[in-house]
């Protein structure tokens, strides 16, 4: 792995590892294992959404009509762009271009922020349309089809869980950018960028799964 | 009819052909279990004695290829147990498909009582009377959480689900009174949600339907409601809450906190159950009873009040009642 | 190498490591002694002891709750406590024992301590993550503990909807949140083990030189990684439903309560193997050591661990034969359950065959191992009764089930835990425990356990449903017998706590390898130095390199 790196880029070996290669391998395997568990977490949720759709097709379609398709589609594009900037950051880190890397990371965080803003606006529009059945003081727009509640609520659980992951991701990214802007970072912790990049792509992947399952197939 | 189980038995009564076959299946399975485990116990004990450290024993390698042993002791038990899989599956499929001519009894589970309705309209709470020699299909649903109706005498149980019907069918061929349980944990009074199932000759069953089922069962039904709605939990003597006893209350004068005295007639009892905050009692007790308005259907309220009318004292209440829910025999 | 007469009494080869390092700065226990050095440690051995202390505490709480349950059932009419108190007591027992004792028990303590030692590594791959998962575990566990003990929860450890979401008015919500948090701790521990076993093995330590203990923990960790996320989702949905009336499982909105059971058992059935596989790993270390003989069928046992961990993902439906599941699904799940139960039950034949022609010493760990073999085979085969569809319709949710899984969980996991605790106690602490007391306790536990739980098989077949605060009077005799057994069992549990703690200060100092056992953990001092090995350990030619080798070793390790 290390052969693709520029001079002065690398990692410092922790005491309990025998070699840098071993340390890199452990970090990569660790993040993949973590991402698999995360993927299963969301998969179970999507599975429940699909079961709901099979059990109550009409109610699910009625509810899905209220989802803001274009906001969802725009957000998909936003996240794909952010994955691109994250990939650029990783590439810059390998080449040792620290300034470019920091800028790419900031751009990634900004795109993530844009996603959250759009998502927040979508929630506001849902609220305005009385599409929040869990609010006691706001009657549900589709009260006559109780099963619509199921889908709408699953939509909130899934998207909020995704938003929590994204929010955590942005916070981590900004913290890491702050550290990565300091001199010598790339010679000590270059693999942090690689490992973090996998997490960011994962957040993107979850949305790419969520968008068709929630927005597209039910239209 | 006396219950068929006064004291400890080592084998439960079986009243249907399916139950008898289930017993046979389990007996045969037990033989197999012994066949597979006893050699292990014997071998461990024997080896532990014979191959103790320092003992004079032959420890030379046995020369048997271990792969062969491994495969045989995995496959042979597995194939033997597969016989039981097939047997059990066949019996299960049989017990899942009720014959079309089965008599259908509706069963409704609710925290914490069972309500049964016979095809002719008679209803029972917690107890069930059924004829023998005829297939019976119980058509089961729950009104709240998941329960399960369990009849050990026919070796069957099935969940009572809140969102869809489940079925349980059997054909009893022996008369007698046996336990009827809820077997899916359903909250506080899970263990008293049940009663007895009585299998009767068809003639006796018709008799029961016309007389007991309609008349005498009513007090028992009322008492079951009295316990199922939690009235007994507070109003029976010895309860932690120390609510006033309801025995003999009907028709007696009641002193109220505002100085009036009223007679506890039917209308007053009804009003007090639905709106406990009205007509505070004299004596300064704290009013903690919840309102039952909207929680108890009108016909059940009538049954409950009929029971209270007949309830003279706690002891008499128990004695008058043929089959109290959850009481021990 | 074969011989008749005494083998093993005299060590075949002396360990390389120095005899004892107690009191020297070098060993991990005495390297530092401040509280801070314990609570902020990243040493896997110290973290293992943190887990050991905490799960022992949880075990005591769970055992007291079990005592309350057995006390209530001495009389049939519920005169000793109210139904609500009884329900809360069995919920405490189930929640604490399953989530906070059984699941972390062997992996988080022995696994944490021994995996790096056994593979010749200095630590786990992610030491800080290891400490984090202990803190996550404690946070979740204490959160739940406060709600089940002080507040009271009456749903049982299974939290079935809609009882838990819409009907119970006890402290269900905080209990659920705590259990969800503990799940993350399991995931992090499993992740750490998987990465460690993949990447941290000493040079020359190939996969088929790993002890079965490590194989079993590898399989367990895969289950942690692949099953725990699903229970997290199920619990998140349950929390959302209880707190915000989301209604996924609520029939009032067209939701499906049985869906919760599917998600729940998709995790909780594999979780059975989270509890069972590490126990099998422990037994596979103890039996060869006390027979001074190579484990019979090493490769089979190793593959079986992974095989069981895989098949166990496809049998969850056998918990729902009577819950309105389709007949076809029930048939498939029943068949698959047979496929998984038989191979796991016949593992006992491997241990029995290992004893054959060995040179046996019946010390405390071996007594526990032999008890385990006997009880586990009974527990496994009674599981087949439950997997048989027609029998299940009768004994589902009766005391037969209670007896069955206690034979697996107590007869299996707890005995393996105690056996392993005595086996590795010298390695953990550098002290020997009192052998006579150890043997007496092991026999007491075996006796007490059988008196407690065997009658429950009969109770179940007679038709006594589980989770009953009151019961028909004809069942009283067997219940009193069961409660009497529980008091013997309790005594058996109390003794080890006393003499093990006593040995910490007054026990004889332990040599590096008191049992003449094989495995890299015995090549270093007792207790080991902070980084485990002073000189890189020499990996043996074959695993379980004991004096007595069966002929098969040539077939399998050419």
C-alpha cells in the first residue's frame, strides 16, 4: 500500500504493532468491519420498509407521494459530489499536497452541510403539509389510511438515523481538518484520511440505497 | 365433574388421538436421547477412572482414522433425528389443517381473560365447555397484546395475535376437566389468565348450552370480569391498596363525603365505575381508582354489575362461583 | 509419542519464562497501581479484569433476582409476592443475565485477556477502542440496571411488542436504551477480535495452529458483527414506537407485532452461539491440558465453530412455530434447526474421545469441563425436542424451554466460565486457588444445578407455562424441589467468590505453567509482563502439542 505514497507521507507505528504495514492492514480491516455492521443496521431498517410496502401497498404509495422527490434527488447529487471531493482529498494526501487536501476536505464538509440544510427544509415542508403523524397537536394529513403512518414514520427513523451519521461525519471531518492543517500531519497520520474517506463513502452509499427504497420505488 | 388432576402426576392426561401420538413421539425421542447421551456419561466416568494419571493403562494410539469417526458420529445421530423431524412435521401439518366440518368456537384474548363464544351464541369467560367426538376449531384473536391459548390435554397451543386470526383444532375423545392457560407472557396477571376446559358427552354439552351456559355461567363470567379488569386487585380484602370491599355493597347505604347517603343500586354502581371521581366517599380515603369509561363495553359492564349484585361476601362469592379464574384446586 | 504409565506428572519440557514475577515491576498487575492506571488503561489484560469485576457484579444481581423468583414459586398461590413483583424479578434476572453477563462473559474477559497471548501479540489491534467498549458497556448496563432494579420493568428480557410498546407502564424505555448502547460495546469488541486475529498473529502462527479458543472467538466475533446491528435496529424501532408512537409493530396502525419477533430472534438466536461458542473454546483448552493429550479432531472442531456460527443465522424462526408463522416457514426452520443442533451437541464426542487413553488429572477446571460435557449434551438434545414441530406445539413457552436453555446457558456457558476462571486464574493473578475448595464447589454446583433444573423438564411436559407467578397446586412438589436445588447452587456460587478473592493475597505463588499445558499463554510468566512476552514466543510445530498424540495427528498435520 505504501508504495503509492509520496516522500514524507506515512504513519507513525504504534507501540503494539510490529510494523507499519500491519498497522495499516489492521486499520483498513477495522473500518471495513465497522462499515459492514453499519450497513446491516440500515439494511434491517430498509427491509422493514419493504415489508411495510408489501403489506400495505396503497397506503405506502399515498404516503410516498408526499415525499419531496426533487429535494431527495438533489441531495443524492450533492452527496455524490461530496464523495468525489473526499476522493480528491485522499489522492492529495497520498501525493503530499497538504493545502489542496485541506481544501478538498472543507469542500466535502460544506457539501455535507448543504445536504443537511436541504434535508431540514424538506422536514419543514413535511411539517407544513401535516406529514408528521407522531406530533400529537398536528393532525396527520393521511389520517384515514392508518398504514400510511407506518411508512412515514419509517421514513423519519431512516433519514434521521442517516442524518445523525452525516452530522457525526461532518463534525469528525472538521476536527480532522483542523489537525490535518498542521505541519507534519501527513508524515504521521496519513492513513486517518484513508480510513475516514471510507466512512464518508459509506454515508453516501446509505443515502444511495435510501433514495430509491423510500422515494423512487413507491412512486 | 371433578378435575382430572388432584395431585402430582408424572404424565399429563391426553384426551385426543393427536395428543396420544405426541406422547408416543416424545417417548421415542427420549429413547433416542438416552441412546446418544448415556454412552457419553458412561464413557466419561469410565475414562476418568481408567486413565487417571499414574494408572497402568494402554495409551497407544488406537489407529482409527479420525475423519471417519468424526463423519459417522455427526451423520448417524443427524439421520436418526431426521426420522423425528419427519414424524413431528407430519403430525404438525395434520394439526394445522382443520377438517371443514369442525365446530367453530370464537376465542378472544385480552389482558387478562379469555372470552369464548359457542356457535349457538352462548359465551363463557376463561372456562370452556366442549363436546367430545367432534372436531373443534378455535378461531382466535387478541384485543391487545400477544397471548397464546394453551390446552395441555390436547398438547396444543397457538398465539392469539392482535392483528390476525389464528386457529387451533382438535378432536377430544375423553370427557374430563383440564387446564386452559395463556402461555405467551402478557403482563401483570398473565398467570391467572386461564381457567378450565371441560370435555363433555355431546348430550351433556347440549344440556349445558341450554341451561348452565346461559344462566349459571353468568355469575362466573361476571366474577372473571371482576378479576380481569383488576377490580379484585384493589377491592378484595388483603389487597395492598385497601379499597373498600364490594361484597354485600349492592343495596346497602353508602355515606358520601358531602354528607349525603345514597343507596348502592345498579345505576349508582354503574356511574361510580365509569366516573369514580364523582360522589366521593366519606371517611377521607384517597380516590385513586381510574375511570373505566370507554374501557369496558356495555354488555360486560352489565355482566359485572350482575355479579356485584350477587356478591354477598368474599367467601360466598368464591363458593357460589363454580370455577374462579386462577384459583387452585 | 506413546507410553503407558505416568505421563504429565513430570513436565516434558520446562517453560522458557522465569518462574514467577510477582512483586516485580515487570508484571502487568504491579507495573502501576494508581486508580487512574486501571481506569485509563489500554492493556488488554487490565481491561479483561475490569470486565471480570463488572460482570461478576452483574451476575450477583441476576442471581439474587433468580433467588427471588425461586422463592416466589415455593407456594402456588402467589402469597409471597404480588404478580407485579414476580414479573419484575424475572425480568431483572433475564435482562441482567443475558445482556450483561452471558453475552460479554467469556469473550470480554477471557477473550480479551487470552487472544493476544495465544496468538503471540502485544495487545489487541485497537487498545483504546477496547477501553472505550468497556465504558460503553458500563454506561449502557448501569443505565438499564437503574431502570430495571429501581424502576422495575415487567416485559421479560425479550421485550415483545406490543406489550413493551403500548401496554406496559413500567420503565421500559430507559431499559431499552441501555440495552441498545450495550450492543455497540459488543460490536466494538467483536470488531477488535476479528481484526486482531487477522492481522496480529505472531510470525509462524498460521490459522491451523491457532487454539480452538481463538477459533471459537473468531466465530463469536463474526456473530457480534453481523447480528448485533439487526437487534440495534429492532430496539431503535421499539424505542421510537414507545416514545413517539411510530407504530411499526403496532397493529392499531396496520403494523405487525410478529415482525419484532423476527428481528429480535434474528439476533437473539445467533446470540445463543455468542454464549455457547466461547464456552466450547474454553472446554477445548481445558480437556487436552488435563488429559495431556492432543484435542481429538482439531480441524473438525475449528471448522464446526465457523459452520455453527453461519448456520445459526438461518434458524431464528424456530422461536415462532406457534406464533402464526406460515407452515412452510416452520418446516424449513425446523429442518435447519436439526441441522445446527446435532453437530453442536455431538461436539461432546470430541472431548470424550480426547479423554480416551489420556493421562487424566481431575483438578477443578477438569471437573467443570466434565460437568459441562454432561449438561451441554442434555441441553443440546432437548433443544431438538423443541425443534420438532409437533412436540413444540405442546412444550413451547413451558418450563421445558426454561430447563432446556438453562442447561445450555448455566450447564454450558457458566460451567465453562467457572472452569476457565480456575484454569487461567494462575495466569491472571499469579496465585493458585485452594484446590480442595475448588473441587467441593464444582461438585456442589453440578449437584445444585441438576436438582434445580431437571424437575423443570418434567414441569414443562406436564404443562406448566413459564413466567407464571401463580400456578396450579399439583405442580408445587416439583417447584419446591427446584427451589431447594437453587439454594445448593447458590452455595456453590458463593464459595468460589470467597476462596478466589482469598487467594489474591494468601494463595500460593503460581509458576508460569502450573498445569503443564500447551499454548503460548503458558510460555510467559504468571502474571504476564505488560507487553505479554519478554522475548518473542516460539510458535510450536502443531497446536495442542501434548505428550500423547493420537495417530490422527499425522493425518491432519503432515
